[in-house]
């Protein structure tokens, strides 16, 4: 079941108050299992989230215990990680930047797996097809739309740094593609920074062209991640393992059914099929949630970059933040099965 976050938030406020007060004003007692598990993702959804949404992978797993599953989408990763940290949701699939920021804030969250780790693809900086802008240097002083605090923000910052500029050298506008796309075509803004598959919708029609492709710098790629609310993980460790077990099964199913996977993802996200196929050109989707050493090294490198670029406050205790035990146990269970 998918829940729009605004409506979900209103229901949540009621639920939090009821759970905290209980009947007759007395504190409510913990149950052996939760009534619902809420899993979030940045809209329109990461690949495994989209596949689970279509075929009810998690619904089927937790229905055995009478636990409902609600899939919640958020406009940005910061909304998703804030909801996670406050207990509004139990799990979330986000980009690395929002996950790193909430970890650096000291919130009780755990990194338990990878949503994906692609060494290809990235972000496009696009301009109108007839724009006079030709290079990244030409963006100085121009209006550029991107969602702040996202991986696109980080990629754009890296791109500007590579030519001696920073985001302070452009007029940044915090706009989602639904607003930035029309604004670009009207001439209200000069450029957009978006995921390649989203921006390609304007490129494929000839309305826009790529000024810069961060995919030409695979060393900038950092894994997207799966996080869990720390209190939930401490109380229900077996449920965390089971969610990741299903995650592994979805990952393997995707690799075994590439055409159906691409079709489902393109339809759900309204992405450019051409761009999606380019991203997964090797026929694999790179969705294995296991936390490899190189993935963790990439996250540490991204944290260092974000801190230097003013995109992150605080520092991360990786010993507290990362917990491989859940995904390792899930992988062992899948192997036995």
C-alpha cells in the first residue's frame, strides 16, 4: 500500500499521540510486534521500492504475522530521513547525501544496507536546446534549479569545483523537476540539474540538451542506502533481517528478469526508457544490499566532500551508524533457502 506523505503525516500525528498516551491517559504498553511497518523512499521510488510496490513483496512477507506494510514516498531525501529519525517511518531508501546528513546530526538511525551501487549513470546539467550556454563556466551568475541536499546537489558541486567554481557562483533554485522543467522551457531559468533518466525526458524530445554529464566521472558515484530507525531495529531485529531478506530476493529477481524490471521502473517513474537502458547497459541492476568495504569507503569520501563543500554539519561515528549484522544474516538465510 502506498501512502502520500501529506495525508500520511496527518494520520501519523493522531497515531503518535494515541500510542504515547494510551487508554485513559496511561502510557501504552509495547506489543510483541508492530501493527504496521512503514517503508519510505524518495519519490517516485528507488528500483527495489518500485518493484515491491508493484508486486507486494513486503506485504506478502509480513502478512504472515498480521503486520501491514505502508510504502511512503517523499519529495526529497531530507524529508524521508527526518521522518525516519522521528519515528514517523521505520525504514527508508534514500540517496547517500540525506543519509549522511542525518547520521552526522547524531540521530538514532542505522545504515543497514545498500539500495543500489551503480558505477554508471549520474546527473545531467541540461539547458534549452537553443541556449547560448556551452560549458560549466558559462553557468556563473545563472539561474540553476536543483533540489538542495540531494545527490544531484553534490554532483553539481563537484562538477563546478572541477572548473574552479562553487554553488555560490550560481543562483541556485530549490525546485523539483515538475516545476523546473516548465520553467526551463519558458526561459525563466537557465539550467536544471537532475538525474539522467529524468532530465532525458526533455533531451529525448529535443527541447533540451546536456551541458554536462556527471556520469563521465564514475569516481563521483556513491551508493544509495537503506536506513532503519534505531529504536525499531533494537526492538525488532528479526523484522529488520526479514525486510532485508526480501530486499535480496527482489534484487536477484530483477537481474533474472531485466526486461520486466525496466518496463516496471520506466512506467512507475515516467523515466526515459533510453536513459534507463543506458544506466543498466551491462544487464545488471547492482541492487545487492550487502555493505561492501568499497561502498563504505565511498560513503566516507562523500562525507569528507560534503563537509568541505558546506553541505554537512557534524561528523559521523561509523561504528555506531553502520550495522552489517542484519544484512549479513539475511544473506545467509537466503543462501540456505
